[in-house]
C-alpha cells in the first residue's frame, strides 16, 4: 500500500505532516448529515508517494499530523500513533489529526 504525503513548514515550529491513502487523492468526500465536504487535495497532501515504513517515523515525530484514508489511519492506530477514539469518518473514510503542544 502506498501513501501520499507532504510536509508543510519543514524546519519550522509550524510543521504539518499531511498524509493520505494514495487512491483517495483528489476525491471529495461528502457527509450530508454533518454538512461536511472534504477534498483530499494534491495541494495539501502533496504528490510524493511513500511506503508505511518511510512515513511512519515522520508521523510519530510530527508536531501536527493530518491523516485521511482507512489504510493509513488503521496503520497509525495499530502502531499506537493515533487513539482510535479520536478518529472520525467522512463519507466512510477515516480521518485523524494529531496535535502536540
């Protein structure tokens, strides 16, 4: 399984790691009940692809992390990087955010 990721603000205190399942890149997820429309944009999630082993260390060390996709969120949960209670679903796709203060 390949993932797409981008690091925003690299080498600053405002670093954000954005990563998603590659197959949902460019899709718009809609949750009509909660009135959420979420686009998994290339601008935010980037265009570089990585295997889990390549990206997991960045996720584990990241100050602010944004993950979307069933595969990447499940791997993050399995590796104790994300608390499953903090995961939401948008249009059947798992989404998690990690913030370090």
